[in-house]
C-alpha cells in the first residue's frame, strides 16, 4: 500500500456515498496531513461534518467548490499530493433530459481537474468511472468514456516525472444513492416490485470494496491504466427475489438509456488488457507505452483476443444469501420485513 501518512489528500465530490466511505478508511488507517473534502453542496458538507468533525479529526478540511470552476481547483489543489476524483453527475434519466449539464461536470470538469493537478504539481490522480462508460448507450456513459480517455491521456500532458493519472471502473454500488436496492426496499411494502426486464443483469460491488480497490490502485498505478475489479453479477429478478421473495413482479420495460447487460471490458480493448488474480488492467493505446515491460514488471496474463468482461458472461454470480449479506439485511430483519410485506399486500 502507498504510504499516505503526512500526505495532503483531496477528494472531489467528497460528500457522496463513496467519499464518505473513503474518508472513513483514510481516518481509520492513515494519518494524512490534510484530508480535503471538495464539493458544491453545503448541506451535505454540514451533515458530513456531524459524522467526521474537524475538531475530532484536525486533518479534515471542507472546501465548497465545483469542478466546473478551474480557478477554485487551482486554489484547492495547492500543495496536494493525491487527488481522488469522484465528482460527477450520474443520474441516467436526468442526463438524458439535461444533456449539457453532465458534459459540463463530467467532461469539462474532468479536464479542469487534469490541468489543475498538473499545474499544481499533484503526484497522483485516480478518477472514478463506471461500467456505463464502456460501449455507452446513454449520455452519462458517453461523458464518462470521454472523461476516462481524458485522464488516460493526461499522462501525455504531464510528461515524464509529472502527475500520474489512472482510472478505476466498477459496476453498481450496493446501497448507493439512487440505486435499485433502496428502491426495492421501499417498494416491497406495496407487495409489487417493478422490473424493467427479467433478463437484465448487473455487476455489484459494496462501497467498502470500491474504496479498498481505489486505495490499492493508488499504490500499483504507473499512470494510464484503467483498473477493473473482478466482481460478481446478478440478474435483476434474482435481486428482487432476494429482497422480497413474496412480492409480485410488474414488468415495466427498459428505461431510456439503459442496457440489458453491462460491460466493463469491451472486446476491442482485450488485446491490451492484463488479467490479475482479482482485477484487470486495461493499458493505454498511445505510442510510447511499454506494455510488454509493464507486464514483465507487474505480472498478469494477457487476455485473449475478443475477450469481453460483461455482466451476462461473468463467472461469479451472487446468491440470494450473498446479496442480503451485502445489503446488510440480516435473517431476523429479512424474515420480519417479509412478513410485513405479506400483511401489507393482503391489506
């Protein structure tokens, strides 16, 4: 692991679900000189201060700011060693209806982060991506794909010995804001769960696993990699069955911008993807990158041509017990909630 003690660390979008979990890990395991939470929502910052108080944790700094404002990033990145870029507009329907806004935040905001990091001498930057950024079919995914390419190419701008940029790409986060699991937990009280398509599959990862993966890649990154964890898949119908087995299912159809299955490594990048025990590393395509030297140093096995890492072709599938454990729904609560669902449905 990278030594983060006495380092100055900044998290953009730090008041989100991921930022809260990463802050928890930083404070529990490391002794940073400064841990800066940059976000544009003063209410979320006020709530986060109640959980992580600057009085109790003197290293904490809360900065109001938006990645759209380059001048604010230049000020915030002053003397910062590590940046984790988590700020994004990520609601798919909202992005489809308001297309310019996610472009301003996810693409132009990402560009601002890159320029500010290079000019302020930041050592390492990891940007968070999503499975929706691989072979995108919606605007949100397209903006994240564009941002991924910007961060990978940022290593060209910074030059040898300059700021290093890498990307972490993972699937749906269990229990994150706006995800289907809190929605199902709420809807099960009605006795009916809306299902988009019974064939639909998704990758799943917990917040802690996502944060752990970012920390590991801070240590292993050389700059230019897109890191993809090996995580399980689950069918949407199996998820619904795990959460509320006695609920009826109402097929409502796929929403605009949704895929039937998600992909984290498309076939067209398989030829430059290394497989490790618990993750993949997609290496950059630009000239001058020593892929063979990287493989000799880091290890790993080259993926076969036309390999695809998709939620429908995954080798690891979650059981009902595993998904309930990931959600944190113990058997007593599960049984009680299931009984309440049957009573509510009968009424």
